[in-house]
C-alpha cells in the first residue's frame, strides 16, 4: 500500500450527472449559487441588489426588454388585456404606455409569449402571434372617367363612369373618319353609293318646270321658260348669258352622298326678233345649250337600298336630280351612333387638318349619340364618356388608335389623354403574369399632354390593415411611451400596393395568416408566417410589395417558403441572424436563409435545410458569437444544443451541450437569456425559483470551459433578462432585483486596506445610519426592516466600505412576518450605514474521489483499486466563513464550520477574510463511503480554486494494461 496525493487544479467545469468515475477533473455532482470561472475558480454567485417593488406585474403577460443606452434600459410587459407597461431597470419606475388606435384590442392575448417584440432604434414592434393579418376593404382608385351631366360642359368627374380615348393616328385627304359607337352586337345593313348619274332639270321634275334647262320638245325655244332672260318683253340681248351654268359640291342630307356637280352652258341664237318698229333691224334672241357631269366624292351611308332612286341637287338656283346607279352594303354595329362625317377636304381648296377632323367628329358624336355618349377634344384625340359601358370601332383602323381600359401594346398609348386614365397592358393574351397597368398623369394634373406611369390595377384591395399588423411601442421621453399603429402622423407606415395586380404583385403571404415572429436582417424587416419568410424592401421596412410588375427589381420584397427536410411543411416560429444569413427555426427543423450573391434580392435569396431537431418554441435561440444555441423540449427533460459551422455548402455541427446534465433541465423552459461578453447562458421557467446556467470559454476555436450550474432564490421568478452586464430578475412578489455579472464600482464590497471583498446578500439594500436608533439602556440598535424582506429566511446586516466597523455582521431575524416592522441589532450600529439582505447558500457537492491517470489527453479513474482518503485540502481565493460536511456510511455526518481567520489572529480594523488560504479536512474513510459537500451562507466571499487529497492506495494486485 502506497500513500499518494493528487490535485484537482480547478472546479471550473460545473455540474456533471455522469457516474463519478467518468467525470472530468473539475466537475462536481451539484453546484448551487456558484459561478464557475476559468480564472477565479468556483466562486459564490453575486448577491441580488434590490431595485424596487413594482406596482403592477402579471405572470400571465408577455415580457420583452429594451436597451437604449447605459442610462436607459427597460423591461416591458404586455398584460393579457393588452396594457403595455415598461419598467426602468435603474430604479423600477413604472411607465404605462399611452394607447391609441385600439392597441389593447390588438395586444389582447391568453398565454405568455403570445406577444413578441423587436426593437429597432426607439421603436419596438409588438406582434401578437394570435392575430390574423388582413387587408382593408378599401379598393384602389379606379380610372378617372366621367359621367354625363345635363348641361355644359356635359361631364362630371366620376370614377365609376365609362370612357374611351380615340386618338387620330394620321390626317389623310379624302378619307372618311367613320366610327361605330355601340353597346350590343346588333347590326344593321348600311349602304353606300358607288356610282351615280346626273339628270338635268326639266319640266317633269317636281319644282323644276320653271327652271328647266333641258332641250324643249322639237327644239322650240319660243316658250319663255326656255329663255335665260327673265324679261318677259323679250328685250334684245347682246352677247351670251348662261345663268344655269355652275359647279358645286352637293351633300345629300338623307344619304350623306357627296358629289361634285358641274353644269356647262354654250350660248347660241335661238331666233331673231322682227317687227321691232321704227325701221329697226331684226334683233337676235340668245339661249344656252347645257351639258353636265357628276363626280361621286363620298358614297354616304344609309340604311335601305336606294338603287335607281333620285334626290334633288340645286345648282345656282336650278334643281337637278342625282340618281343612284350602284351601291355597296355591309352589316355594321352602332346601335348608339354611327358617325359618318363628310370628309372636311371635299372642296379641293380646303386643306385637311387634325383640328378640322376632330371638330367634325366631335360635333357628329355629340349630335348623333343622343346624349348617351358624349365627346370632347383632348389633345390630338377625342375623349368619349358615358354612364354605361360602350364600345367604339373605326371603319378604317389606320386612321384611329382607340384606347380602352385594355390594350396589347404599350406603343399604342397616346401622348395626350384624360388625366388619371388607367390602361391595362395585356401583352400576351395567353399569359397573364406579364400584364401591368399604366396611369396617365397630365401636365399640371390637367387633361392633355402628359406621361404614363405604372400603377396598380383599379378596384382591388391594396392596403394592409394596420389594425391587424404589428403595433409599435415608441419612446417619447424618459417618462413617456406610446403604443399605437405604426404610422407617420395619420398615415400608416405599412405601405400600400402601388403597382400590379393579385397575380403580378400579390399580397404578402402573411395576409390571411398569423405572423409568428419579426426579425431584422440586412436593412429589411422580416416576418415569419406559416412556412414563409417575408422580407420588406431594403430601407423601407413597411413595404412588403414589389416596386414594379414590369420586370425584376433588386429592391423588391422577398417572399419564399421552406419545406421540411423530413417531408411536409413546418411553420417557422423563430430565427436568428448569423454571418452567413438567417437561421430559421420551426418546431422540428432548422433552415438557413442566405444568398450566393453579394446582393440579397428575390432572385438570389434561397432557403437551405440545415437540420432536423426539435425546438422549444417558447424561447428564442441565442447567439454565442461564432455559434448559436437553442433548446429542445421533446422529451421528459429539456436539452440545450449548440450549432456550429453554419454554412451553405455543408451540414452544421450540432452538439448537445446538456448531455452531461441530461436530467438537470426541466421540461417546458420558457425564459432564455445570455451575455456573450460575460459568457453566460441562463434559462428557467416562470413561477419556479431556479435558474440553470452554462458558462463557456473558447480559445482559438477550442472550448476550454463548458460548465453547468444552478442558482436558487427564495421567491419564484416571473421573468429575468440580461441587459448589458446586469441580470434583471422580477420575482412573484413584484420585487425587481439585479445581479452584476461583472464587478462594478458600485458593487457591494467591504475594504480591508489593500484588499476589497465582495459581499453576498440577496435582495440587499442600504439602510442609512440616520434611520438607525440606539438605546443605551438595552444596548440595542433598532430600525425598520424594508417591507419586502418579509421572509422566513435569515436576514443579515453588515457594514460595508472602508471604516472602523467594516465587516461587522449580524443576523437580524429568522422569523417570518417581520418585513416593515422594527427589528434590532445587538450593540451600537449608528456610526455607519448598514447593508441589509437575505442570506443564501452556496453549495458544492463533490464527486467520489478516485485515483486517476491521464493518457493521450484522456483521464481514466481507477475503480478497482482500494483507496483510503486521509485528508482533503481545499485551496481558496477570497474566502470568509464556510462549512464542510462529510456524509459517511454507517457514521454520523461530520459538519465543520471554518473561519478564514483565526479569532484574535488578525490585525485590528481588518476584515476576517483572506485573499488566499487553504483548509485541510480530515476524512480517514474509504473513498466510496464518503460524500463531501462545501457550503457557505455567510455574506463573506467563498472562492474554491482547487482541491488536493492524500490517501492510502492499493491496486489489489491488478495489473493495468
């Protein structure tokens, strides 16, 4: 048998539930109210500092935090009835956010965690995961059209009206600018003359006998009606005179036939007048021989055949007849009006112009449509409007460009139009996803010239209902918050759909569903809904629509879905940003949202399946710097996983960090917080009094520490969160406390010349010396104990600072019901302020001691040998009072209280604490028959750095190989 000694160099590896022989050196069975630190060792956790007793706290509410700067950090709560309160972490000041826009209705919920928060600058988005997002019933602006009014100018702006714009494409001579206006498919046969002939006026014509110019029967011109002179006295005429000769263009008002009629006259002497008297010679009597021709200029339009029928045409007072010889016909629509204006340049000397054509058409429509359709000239076209639907068609399509609500080619758009007129560009009739809409914007918002811009389809929903979208909590000042819809003045910041339709620019996929989470990534607001990730436009957090329906835009919103790598569809519930993108979580799968390009846009965004692990949807994933952590809730106990090396190209490495404490973490954890700077991960459960902690330390990609521990408190917890370097805790008695995760200048300490020692009390506060009252007759100092210290626990008082009474300590009470009452301390304490708080127990339970050997960086315990442990030597850092307990099989427990300094063995006015010391604990037991526990409830520090043991070792003649 040999006497050996071994040293455990540190206890920075925390709790392990593995068998003792498999534990690593530095792991323990239990570690309560400790902080495993790679540098200081296993220290007593810092005490909680009392901040305030909050006025209104509800466990059923949803919690969030908001850090603005070192002077402003808040914890927020959304009560189940929708009331929002924020509490200032520095002093517990309660601020009830002023609600508006029915905020309470939106934020009302049933379960903690139903309301999620995302803070960007001074705005905190609050999303109720139980509310379904919808669009308002408002419809987009219809095309600006008109209704017919009863008096000039005969129109009233009415977006429910009906309109067509008829643009003149070209001005061509001798063309008929004919239009059919109709609202049904009824047709009528329309005729048009193709050849006509001229019949001269004669006695047989109605009204033509007095003006007859045809040759009389037998060539007898003696009758006065055949003479050109109206002188009934047959006065002598000298020279020719053919009054019936002339030429004019005749337009028949009934048929619209337009012809040029020319009558030529040849004078001749028809006879001599004799017996003139006075011996005068005979005088010649003149008359004219007439010929005529007719030129058909326009065949007109009429509804019944008129072949061989005639109509009158007057030339210089003489009535002739035009006879229709041949005609053509075709069925024509136009039950409202058939516009057949006479070509304005029928007269050869008339120059055709756009103005003359437009004026002619405008008059014809307003005269011929019976008020059902009216017209006015806009630019180089006619704007036609009606109270009901109608159609317009051109008989000669090369003359007109008819623009209705829909066209096939953008080049057909006119350069002038009605301001606000909207046109759908259909492009391909077989494909609908290339359609888009353009709106005419007139110069100075007036009809006439202007330009076309892309717009949204008229008459569709286009607004996200702000009452169903996340509300915002806004910091107005240090004492004022508001909660309302997200808006600027009275205008919602949730943008409207401005282009496209339900196919080319559909509503974001969260419409009709619930938003489960809001995130912020690469200057975009991210909404998770069902299996979709929806991202706003960059830099425009409220715009979840596309910029254009014409083409791809890099600034468009992103809306893509995830499919489970195990099949089926999983609803996304959370996400966290890392260097390579967003890691998204569903209840049983993880995804990576990322891009292969430098720019994130709808074309480059992709979702990659990462892993299939169950995920506790009640708590958020956390970032650990180069990795991330999340909690699984599938089994009897919770499990904590760490995901490393998240890349697009390969599967991530996922390590279960809670494997060594597989039964430590209770199921249904719902609070999760961390501090990367201080390497803390803390998790817990509402209405319990325990916090589970994990500390880690990495160097060059290698983890040197991964330690589990527990913190216990006297009261149950409503909520806790790490903000900067402070752990803020709200207990069920509404007290707000904080634990500083790193030493600060204002941490409770007591000085001993060159040494400063931390003081460890829970819910501690300072009672000023002025509040202390000393009675010399009883030798008691009395004061009123803070009311919140109403517990059945030891409440201690201690003097802090650098003074003659530094470290003076006494337990005030150990009975319940004394909070707010007067309590006493022995002796006179009035010289200094005192620090009052609850004592709590630090506890470390050590594993069975085995002789160990290290080979190839692997530690193995010798479980077959005989080992009698003679003594244990604890090596401490800062330490005051502590207790060791040996539980021995078959023997009474051995409990020993240790003072760091021996009574009367330290200098005056110094604390009875030491910075470095060792204590030897006698054991003299077989290693497997004794359990060793170290505890400390004293306010003094307790820091365990290492442990050595000595014992008698016998290998029982086994040969180790």
